[in-house]
C-alpha cells in the first residue's frame, strides 16, 4: 500500500472516494457549503433530518453529482471540536479505512480536519492519520485460505490532501515515520499472534536475528549451555519444564555517540504460559500465547528505531522460554539461585515472568545502561486494576516515569502509575530464601514490581505491566482481535524526545 501527499482543492480531487471530516454542529464550514451545492443539497437534508450530525465516527456516504470530481464523498463525524485530539484523529482514520474497505474501496483521498487542530503541527496530524490507516490495514492471515471470509480487501493507494500552502516535505517525512513505526507495531502483532506450536523460544530468537540482519543491527544469542555456564538459575528454572530450549536474545543498535551509555529495553518472552506445575485453568489458556507481548514490543521498537535511524544507543534483552508442566518442571517450594546470586523461593510456578526478568535485569546491568525500561504481560492483577485501557508503570525514578507517561499521551498509548513504596516488599519476604516469587492477592501488580526492583537496583528503571493491553479480545477499528503491539508507539515517541 502507498500513502502519499497531495495538494490541491478538495472538491477537485478525481478519486473513487473523497473523505471529509465534519465537526458536530459545524455544518456551515465553507467547504461543506460548497459541497452541499454540488450535491444538490443532499448534505443539508441529511443534517436537518439528523441522519448525520457529526458525532464521532459517524458516516454519511454520498455519490458525487455531475459537477464534482470524486465518485463518492464520505463525510465522517469528528465529534465536538473542543474534544478533538490527535488520539481521536488516529481513531477516525482507522474507522474510515474499516468502513471503506468493507465497501470494497481500496483507494481514496483523506483530508485534514478543518478548522485544523490547535497546538499540533500539520506533520503531526499527517503522521497520526497515516498511523490510523496502516494499523487498520493489518490482519494476521497466514493460516487462512487465500480467498474467502477472513480476508478483507487490502488498501492500494491512499492520498492525504494538504491545505494549500502547507509544507509537503515535512508531511512526507511524517508518513515515512508512521510507516517505520507501524511496521514495528505490525511485526510485534505478528509475533504475538503466532501460535505457540510455531512460536518456540528458538523461533522468537530466529525472528529477532532475521529482523536485526534486515535493519543492520547487532544480534547475539545465549543458549542454554552458555546460560548454565554463567548461572542464569531463575530463567533456567522456568525453562526446565519445557522440551523447547530457552534463549537469551540480545540486540544492540548504535545510533548515538560512541561513548554514550545505551538505553536498555527488556521484554518478557514467555512463548506460552501454561502456568507450569501451578497449572492455569483451561478457560482462555489459548490466549497465553501472548505472554511474549513484552518481547514483541521490544523487538518491534528496535526495528522501528533502526529504520528511523534515531540518534540513540539501544540494547535490547529478551529472555525467551516456555512455561510448561512436566516431570522436569520446577515445583512450588523449589529454591533457585538467580544470576545476581540472590536466592528465590518459588511459591507459584505461574509467577514465572518475574523469574526470567530477574536474570535479564541482572544481565543488562553489564551494559551500564543510562536507564532500563522493561515490558511484561506480568500480572492478571493489572487487568483487575486498569482493565484494557492502560498499562501500569512503576519504577525507581520519577522523572523517567513521567517522561514515559508523557510519551504515552502523545502517542495515544496510556500508562498509569502505581506506587512502589518500600512497605510492599514485606509481602515477598521468604522463610527459606532471600525473596519469594509471590506476594499474595493484595496489590499483585505492585508486589511483582517490588520483586523486579530487587534485581534492578543499579540503574534508573521503569517497569511497564502490559498484561491488559497486549491483547485485544473484542476487535475494533485499527486493532483487530489479537496482539496489539502496545508500547512500540510510546517507546519510539519516548526515544525521539530523550536528550
Ligand atoms: N502471564 C501471566 C499474567 C497474565 C494473566 C497476563 C492474564 C495476561 C493475562 C503471569 O505469568 C501470571 O500467571 N501471573 C500470575 C501471578 C500470580 C501467580 C502471583 C497471576 O497474575 O495470576
Ligand atoms: Mn504465569
Ligand atoms: Zn506469564
């Protein structure tokens, strides 16, 4: 699919469909009055009869008259002008794509909202529109027949029409950015959607290596023998119940100054979480193929950062394992010696994410990172706290947390901070080891983070619990059922802004 910038008068565009936004109640905008004349008053009649009011996401499809260049005109509601934001613009663009592709239309011209959004540049608006289009064009269909239901039409050509006199070079750069970011998001979605029988830790490692080669970044794998040699006791403990061998995936991207400390990204890569001996219930266990959502987001972010040639140094560490019950699996009560030397009592083998992350967080310290951000589908409790609307953010550095929340706001991905007061670590004190891997029912997301903090002490650190947002189970415009790639957009936004 191609997204391109066009300039010229909206009503003179020769296209199968011209898309115009309408703010609620603002039917007298000049362009709309002109349009109304050319469609013999059809627009005016539709607003009068309340068939179309400009409510957010509402649509009215008109067929062009003899005076109008476009074959069709799609009016799309933008809601109240005062409520409108870049976030709603991205959503509206996705809804438009959904609406038109369901009508088998695959190329059209999108216009920017008029009057334009305050406090945002044209380039920002173009980026968001392009993102809305690209994210709506995604589906995971590698196991579906080549034709038939399930296969929607793919887009071919989308033009974004700039108001006269605007800088089309900046807008074209914004499209390039959206393309790089969304290819990172879609790479992450593909990884999450891949079924557990395809997606072994080795598969994840091979996908990472292939991606690294493609974008020209450095990749290293640590296999089981190497991790045994170095003492990754917590990670290997989780891995020992599965016949699939574990890997530690390490990627390095150097876009910054040679001597600049890297920013580290760590992603939980449990390719399937059956719970281990503390087996999960059968209901919805299929969704536990998404337990490598953190890893997917980290890999997608690395891909996008390299494609955008961001001027930063990055290191990514992904512990990849499968969590299965078997005769060789760890038991509740087992004590593991982690890479840091700290001993961990395993109270519940289903709290495996924090075990593999403990070793990954210790390992990444070797890179002397200026800060570490980890992403993990870590706790069911996070879904109880925040539902599917936001990821939780916790950490040991307030400025870092604030910057991540800001980047999330700008990119339309929400983060909500939970406290990490010392008192919470009371809940993870063990009788027989230095720490235990569960803290009881109360504050489950926080005690999981308190556990991680014991291994993330030497650097600035933020933890993002994406359990509620890595997977979409309803399906909506711009986000089909399945993996979301949540976090790629926010992290790229964060990395574009760090100084
Ligand atoms: N991967 C799960 C958390 C999860 C649950 C993610 C649902 C997405 C959707 C994690 O490994 C887990 O099982 N956590 C346990 C921890 C508990 C045993 C302390 C949980 O949240 O129940
Ligand atoms: Mn688990
Ligand atoms: Zn898990």
